[in-house]
């Protein structure tokens, strides 16, 4: 029997507005390393969005390599890490010549082929081609075969899929590629896995909204999502990344699972329990899936109060969290109340006034639901809630210039 640990969406280097999360990320990765030890895991799959940006900080890069070295047990526990839509393909694959000696295999480009051969740890890379790798672990008779499906933009995918079948549906083309790999390599004499960073749903179901913290995936050919039925039937377990909530999708023969991100990265994820997934696999048997809750890191909460004392009491009782606080008031939040709230807690990320005066509400009111709007519209709503009038066009243009410069920096 083989045990696999599935994790995804680390987003190393990500901030929550002005708040760094690097210390929390280090803590939760330490927790994941401990789980891998306690569970005696044989193989780890990191299903994309390793970093939060194409150009991560050196602290984030150092944290990744330090954590993966320990997670790999100095090479005796292989790690398969694929790129997500937040990752730079070149950056992800750059350390491969050194990382592979520790059994860490990075895979980002569909035209990449992982070099075969036996590593110093005894792990053997038996077969590989574009989008596939087969490993043989020293303590296991059965090989493990993995279809690799990192995120790729439209240009990269069209290059990979070829120009001759451009008119075919994207789902059909990907399914055909994966089926060819499965037919060639996967049978009941080994462990058969799929690692992918795409937006998957069960066919016929409404896709779940992508989290606020997640950069939406650019879908190819007008398709909104891949179907779990596109995954080959031979696959016993599909380790997915991109969505930040733990969920098991139907429609595939074996479980298709989003493991969740290790931390809550936006208030759309408030009060979610974050997890990694332990998977037992043997021969052609059904995968046994066990989600394991993660405890480290600050939880995120959305709270609403109309009395200052009630808000201060809750903040005092919950010191270790980030909070988006909506405060009901007949007008704007006065300076004394604002100061009292921020002095009471170091994790208030957003303080949102909810105007309860009917006359002011008719003019304008700012609600939590408004946060789904774009920045300019949100600024105009906030200005109206504070001043009682709309900002003049010149002020709005200045705001647009400021946020444009911010996004370019």
C-alpha cells in the first residue's frame, strides 16, 4: 500500500492587503511536514500555485526550498510539484537539476520531459514523456504513474495540442491527450494518479465561483471549466489545485479532490477549515481519502457590530485572527470609534461602515456585498457614504491614476 499526501495553493509570499503572511506560511508548512512524518507518507503532490506571483520575494523562494528539502526527507520521499496560474514556468523549473537529486520534480511546461534514471535515494524515474512521469519507489513493488497537467495559458496549450485540431473543443482535446497517456502507461499493476491545476467541475453542475484571492483562470475556446469526466477512468485519484476550499468532485471514476489552500487568503474564505489530504492506494483498489485539518495560521472572520462595547469584547476574545469588521452606524464611523477599534486589535483588515439612517441610505450606503465591485466603483460608493455626495469626475480620474500606478509597481 502506498500513501500520498496531496496539498496545493501555497501562494508563498502572498499578503492580505498590507499584512504579510510569510510567518504564518512558515508555521503551516512546518505543520504539513509534521503530518507527512506522522502519516508516514511515501509521496507528496503539490498541485500548483506554489508562489503567489511570477516574481516572488527571495524570502518566499527560500521558504519553499527549505520546506521541500525537509518534506522530501533529504530525497527519500519524492515530491511532484506542478505550476499553477500564479507561477512563473521558468522559475518553477529552474531548480530542477539540483532539486531532482532530492527527489523533488518540478513540472511547468507541457513540452518538458522529466529525465529518466535512478536517483541517489534509490527512487527511479522509469518512464516519462510530455505530461507524464512514472516512478519506482525503493520500498514499493508497484510503480506510480502520474499524468501531469500544470496550468498553461491559451498560447502554450495551443502549441501543445497542435494546430491541426484547433476546431475541436478544448475539453475533448485534453481528454484525448490524457487518455492516450493512460492507455499507454496505466494498468492495474501500478498506482495511477492525476495532478492538475485547472478549474474542474462535474458535468451538468454549476461551477463554483473562484475565490476573491484567486486570479481567474483564462479558459480556452470559451469553455468555463474542464469536466471531471475528462480524467481517464484508469486514474485512481486526481490531486487538484486552484480552488481554495476542500471539496471532492463527482464525475470521475476515482476521487477528484481539491485539497484547499493551507491558509485562508481572502475573506471569501472566512471560517473555512483548511486541509491537506492523505490518500491510501493499492493496486487497482479504490483510493481511501482522509482530509486532515490544518491548525496553524490566523483564521479570517467577517463580523458585524452595532455597539462599540460588543465589538471591543469580541476583539479582545479573538486576538489571533484577521477580521473584516462591518460597523452599523447612522452616519460615518467617527474618529474616536475608529481609533478605539484599531487600538483594540492588530488584525483589522477592513472597517466598513453600514449606514442605518434611512435618509443616508437613500443617498448611498456601503455594504460587504459591494466588495465584489471594481475598485473605482467601490471608491465612489465609499466617498458617497462618507460625504453624502458623489465624487466629481476630476477626483475619480485622479483615483484611477493612483491605482493604475499601484498595479504597475
